[in-house]
C-alpha cells in the first residue's frame, strides 16, 4: 500500500529505446528541394560577392558617363583606393586592399546573425535538421548556447549598423537622380538603386530585433500607444521577413551586376533628364 | 489474479474536466491528499469543446444584470424542473468563479474599460457569457489544469475507473480501475469520491461527444446505490453534421439559419413550412417570400420557420427522415450556399466556413450541408445536495454534467461552464468537509476488488464471443432511432427490450490481444456504463408522459403541469451494490423509477417569476 | 523498412477485398506501426475507400473491422483536444485534421507514432516528458489588484495587452511541436534541460501576460534551454493551431534574454535611468527563487505516475 506521499515516480531512463520505426525519416515528399535551393542560391551569392569584392573595379559610374551610380558593395567608399567621385573623401588611410571588404562585414554580419538566415543555413548547410522530421546529422547538439554560436545574440548591433548603411544607400539612390553635366534625370540605374534601397529597408524593418526594440519588448502595450502602433505595423512586415531577405539579397547582387556592366561599358544605362 | 497496485488518499476526483479540476484544486487547498483520476491525458477532457462562453452575471456589459435575472433565465430555460437551490447558487457564485479564473491566469476578451467582455446567447436576457473567441472551454480547462499542477495535485492519467467500493456501513471507501496504457489494475482507498465524469453521448450514433462520454460516473453512481434524476432530459442539437464522417457530430451553429440558411429535404423542398405548429403560427412566416424578407429587415415579415425553437426544428427533420425524404446519409440538407454569396458566408460565418473546409473539404459556400439531430448534453444525472454536492450515498459527491438538477429539463448555452466552476468548487468543499468529519482510514474488501478485476478481464478469457464494437454499434443505432430527440411510447418500449438483449450480448464479448492500450477491451469495459445510462434515459422517457425541454414525446406533445412538479428518480434498490461492496454489476433490469416531488422554491425566489408576469 | 514488412491482407470484415479491390471498388492501404517499446513493424491494412474521411476515421475502421486491439489515442475528433498526434507519411500531424483526400491518391498511407517519445503501444506514445516540463514552469504570479480593481471586482486589462498571450493560449497541447523539435527528437540527452517549443510558448505567454510579475529570462536561458533552439521553425510548421511559435514566442523570448544579458547599451541605459523593474541583476536573483523551476541535477526526467514507470 502506498500513500500519495510515497509516490516517487520512477525516473525515465534517458537514451532509452523509443521503439518507433528506426529510420531517419518517413517523409515521402521531396523535402530535400528546399535545402538544395538554399545551398545553391547562398553559395552562388557568396561566390559572386567574394569575386565582386576582391575585383576592386567597375563599381562606380561617374561623371564621364553623366551618371552617379555606385554599387552597394562599395558604398560608402572611404579608402584611398576609391575611384574619384565615388566617395565623399578619404577617411580611412590604412586600408590597402578592396574597400568592399571593409564594408561587407556589416551587411554580412547582419545577415549571418539574422533569425531567418540562421534557420536557412542551420537547415541546409549544417543539417540540424535538414528538414522537419528528418534526422539531423550530428551526434550531439548544444545549439546556440556556446561560443561561437552564442555570438548570434549580437544581432541587434548589426541591425543598428545595417540602418546606417540603409541611410547611406538611400542617399546613393537619391544621388543617382543627378546626371552630372546634364542635370537631374532618371535612368534604369536610378531605378535599380532605388529599388535596392527600398528592399534593404524592408529587410531591416521587418527584422525580429527591430520588432522587439520598437515595441515587442513591452509588457503592457496600453501604456505605450505609439510604440504599440509601430509594433503593429511592423508585425505583418516581420511575417514576410524571409521574402524580403531573399529579395534584398538577390537584388543587391543584381544592383552590383548592373553598375558593373554599365561601368565597364558593356551596356548603356538608358535614361532621360529633365 | 493479477496484482493490484494500491493507493491510499483522502479524496479521489474522477474526471479531469472543468468540474473535476476545480474540485481537486479546492480539496487540495484544504490540505487533503487528493488524487485526480482521468480516462484521457490531462487537459483533453470534453470541456475543451465548449465554445460560446461561461455565463455569469458580472454586469460588465449590462450593469442591470444580476444573479436574480440569471437565476430566472436558468429556471425558465429548464422549464422549472431545475433544483432551485442549485440554480440559485450557480447564479450567485458564477461571477466570483469567473474572476477567480482570471486571478489564475485566464485571459478573457475585454471590454473597453478593461473588464471581462460578455456576449449574448440564446435564453439569456443580457449579454452574459465571458468568453475568449470561440475557445472558452479550452481557456477554462487550461487555466484550471495549470493551477492544479502548480498546486501539486497528483494526477493519474489514462486510468479508467471500473467500480466504486464500499465499507461495511455502505459509505464509499475506495475504487478499482486500470491503467489504460498497461492494462494493470489499480485500487484506491479513499474517504470520499467526487464524480466529475461528464456526459453520456457516446450511446448515440450522432453525438458531439467524444469516446470518453460513456457515462461512467452516472453508471457507477447507479451501481453504488445513488439516486438519479431526470435521466430522460437529453439535449439534442437539431443541426449536427451527419456527413462527411470526418465532421459527423460537429454542430452547425444556429447562426447559419439566422443568416439565411434553409432546410431542404431530398426533393429540394423547403419543408419547414409544413411543420409550423399552431402555437407559433402567428409569429412565423407562411410563405418563402415573406420569410426571405425577414433576413434583411426583421420588421418586414414574420420569422422564417427554420428559426423555430430547437425541438420543433429537430422534430421536423426527424419526420422528414422517417418519411424517407432525408438526405443520403440520414439527415436533411442545410443550404446556405445557394442563398448567400460566398463572400457573405465567409464574412459572417468564418469559423463554420474554415472548420468544414479544413476538416472535411466541404465548402459551405458551394454545397449544402447534411445535418440531423445530434446528441449533445444530458441534463439529468446523479441527484445531489445543492450546497455540498453530496449524493445519496455517503462519501460520494458529484459535479458537472454527471450531476442532475441544475439545468432542469433543458440547459441554456453558457451555463455548463459556469456550472463546472461553481459546483466543482462546492464538490471539493463538500468532500473536504466530509473527510474532515471522519476519523480513521477507509478500508475496502479485497474480495470485492478481485471480483471487479475478474469481471473486467473476463473478455480475454472467452474463446469466442462477440466483437464489442458490434455491440456498441447496435446500441448506438438503437438509441439514435428509438430514444432520439423525438420519442414515442411504443418505440421506447421496444428500446427497453433491445437494451436487455444488448446487455446479454455485452456480457459475452470477447477481445483479442493483450491488456496494454487495447481499445477493444477498453470499449468492452465501457459497455456496462453505456447500457446503464441508456436504460435510465429510456426508462425515464417512458415515464415522463409529456414534452418538456430536452424531452419530447410525439404521443404527449404538450407539457403536463402535474409532471412538471416531479423528478423521476431512478435507483438500484438497496441490497444491490450498497452493502457489502461490489457483488457483480447490477443488471439494468434492476433499476427502478419513482416520481418524487421537486424541492419547493422559497417565496422570495418564487416572487421573481410572479413579478415578471406583469 | 516498410516495403519489407509482412503485409497480412485484411482477413474478413469490410476490408476483405485485397489489393486493388475485387469488384472495382477503390481501396486504401494503411501502413500502421504495430509494436511497443521493445520494437515493432509496419503492418498494412487494406480497406474500401470511403469518401470524406480523415485519417482518424480510417484508423477507427481498422479498429472496428480488422484489428480491434490497435492502439490509438484520440478524444474530440474535431481538432480541439490535441490527442491524436502521430506522424502521417513522416510528417507530424493530427489524425483528425488530416483529410484522406489531401494525401497522394492511390498511395499507401503511413502512420507512425511520434518519434520523440517512447512508444507505449502501436500509435500511442508516452508523452509524460511534457507533463514533467509543465511542472517546472514557474506558475502564473499576478500582481496585486489596485484599489480601482478591487472596487470594480476584477483586474483591468486592455484587449491589446491580452492579445499576444491569447495566441499562445490557443495551444491544444498536441505536442507535435515537441515531437518535431530536433533538439530532443534527435538528441535524447537534451530532454533534461530543454523545455521545448510548447513550453517556450507558455513562458512567452506569461512573459507577455499583463499581470504576471515574474521575470523568467534567466531561467529560460540557463535551465530551460532557450539557447539550444536554433529557430529552424519546424514547430511553427507543424502547429495545427497555426500559432507562430518561432516568430511570436521563441524569438521575442530570445530578444528579451538579449535585453537582460547581452545588450550593454540596454544595461547602461538601465543603470543610468535606474529603472526599478526588470534589471538583469534582478532577473538573475529572482528567477531561481520560483520553486519547482529548478531542474534537478541528475541526468533523468521524472515521469508522471503511470503504469509505464512501474
């Protein structure tokens, strides 16, 4: 006879046999498509960005072509090596190689620590797990509890840095309405830079850290009506963070491609002026 | 004889829905050793299905609302067959029980002033239902579950209780059951038992209830010698889905008819016009043209006959089906698709639209629904003392759907959730008071225990025997067709005979496999409960030769003032289970029925009804 | 695996017609896991196809006609109680919410028990791990009522303040999110110090509850493994209630932890403003005080009283 006080339940032995089907997954659909696409696109982007960053030329379309278009990979261009006209002035003197490398740390850090990209690369590159209900590829798993992954917690600083870049790239887009020697105008290049800046803004403001900082961290919305309204506006954007992440990533590369093609003289930047 | 695990506690609460959880919390707060036993996992009880809300005269929306008005609404809804004291306590205490939930973490929808928002519901004079969207039951059970866990209530999940055991004085002293996962037997000695086992709907073919609602508590009370009242009072919803199978039993809200949905038979005829009773003729439209004007402007015409009271609608559907004009799967068509634009339907009935789309692939904006009367709730149950919820058996308490009296012959929507809270708490208090007033520890007879175990394992021993699913199927067919929403004397008598046959068949079922999580065996052990409550309902229906609330007799279509003054009380006379512990399950033939006068309402409460008259 | 298993055809009952169905009648083949903790195998059951069914209906027909002892857990059959969680064609789902006509036609339908929990029998698993974790969540701890609230009879809360937590209270505790979470699905040892998506949502609900006064951040990070979650969002994908567990519960919790531990600007801001509420130091000091939360040091998870543990 036991009484309730005596009911000390026998512990479940961890690592014990679970008894179900001993297979990594029972999924029958093509769950591997998503990781394959992610790996392909991200690898292509990284490869292109690395090449574009190191090549250190054709990133600016200047007055000779009556344009002021700078590739987002090279903006703000602050080192000595920057093409004349592409920068407000030399601020950093000790940097000898491509200025893009100095710049790309920040957007790269922002995207690397982004809650969406984390999902994407943990799944597709790290296979932890490759897809839902598909066994992950690791013997042990500690998640983001230790170095280096504990550094993911700095995401919001990259978010702040990203905002600065968004401002600079917005200025670039506004500047792209200038057509030196001609006046104000509008060209395909202008549109490309504008769309690029918009997409980057959308990516930033839809960020989870942004949503938290702007209002999500509040316990009681009714005491902070304005921040609640901002949070309420950001929430539907946040739901599409993944879409903005991909769109802005692809478009930033396309912007660089476009500027590069124009700068190298491969294509002409069609436009008009007022 | 298999080994029987044993526990010794002060109070066992059987059932972990709203009432059981609330009772356990209360008894635990008194410092007692409480075991909460439930047939499913914790938090899965049928309470989660309640959508509308919990009725309580908080007065947050209409300050003029108060307990007297709620009390009057409840009594009138129950056609005055209610236990007046229960209805009074319920109306008085419900507001505090709701606010208490909030202190335990529940998050009801809010008014602009930040108080609990209340919504309108049929039969309630004022907007009175505290709610959270359409998942109030889930909120209630989750809040209570989390409170119980925080308070350290010991929960015994997936444990089916077979029988209550008694000591020599006839008081409840223990119980025997089995763990469903392992099939191993377990017993409790306890000073008090609270029944909170819910309903009985699984005995009908079309029911909104889950497999759990086999009436275990009702049946165990009968076998323990307790009194049952009003067992004929079963609430049917006129429009539950009968097809597709995936949504059978799911209720189609009256809102569908209120928003323009019409009932058609297999010939496409809008048949409700053929069934307008003289009593409602003055206020009901007699042509489709007139009825259709009403939807847009309620003053432009009289109400469409689809919006007659539930029992009238159900009776009409029943008649159409019996006349062979039903839908292919035994219901009728509820058509809103041809009457309103798809956009309108989606906007006005979003949850209905999504539910059927997701669960059944039925697009109610395109096709008609197949609906029919569906068993929903039993008003009758164990007779209890209103203040303590004590049954007529010492040490046995009952609260929630298993207890009778609170709702009379018909329950108002929203009153069940508040019933759980008010009487769940009172059951915990009643049981605690009872336990504190007793000395020594309870003891039960080992032989009685073993007898229960032997009976439960018998289906394994039989070489050949019937499949319990077949018996259940025939029971459901019998109850649906003969003891459904509309009843007649001859059919009820026929059902009595069939139930006796079924009892013999149930005693000879055989099951395959072992005892571990064996649903066939589990069903075999549920069958005696289902048969017992079915018998009570059928027998009660035979004796109540009138139509009142949830009980409708085709051969006695009007209420009978004399019968309105009595409860039909059913019991297994002493000498059965009451003394000497369990001696086999009493046959359903041994249940007797006698009319007994209702408790008399004091003058000051009676006055509430008189003053309303003028 | 499944293809190698013996496939006893339906013997008797309604499913008598084997294979493609003798009389041209359409059939469905259900490949159900039969077994217990010691192992088991898939068994195929062939039944006539019936229009308008969900997987649970077909499993019930298997029980009624072919295998009365087939174990499956279910209750409401309306997607409201969260009992019938299994893995259908490898995807964690509720049987009552999975319509047969949404599965590939003319293909075998595989139903297996949830992988993360030990099998009790057939499709039923021992989910007591979840009930144990639930006990370790510091309970709701409301602030005292104000004088106005005492007079009004109840707390005052605005709708906008309760909506966030209400989303998490939609949870029906089906534990599909716990099942799909690879942190415990593929790494049993993490069960000792990992609450899982369901209980992160519960903690988020309390963190965002306008009345709750407990700071749970330190506990979440240190004891309940919030930092083990790598936000791969499978919990959100499988949630039958469509709760945005990752976006609305886990990530906001992670951000709250950043507020408390990893954000020097916020820390400095608090120091300067000398806010009385919710400093990191307080968080650290108060969290462990909330009783049952502390995880036992030994490497074991205690189970609820249940036969499987005896």
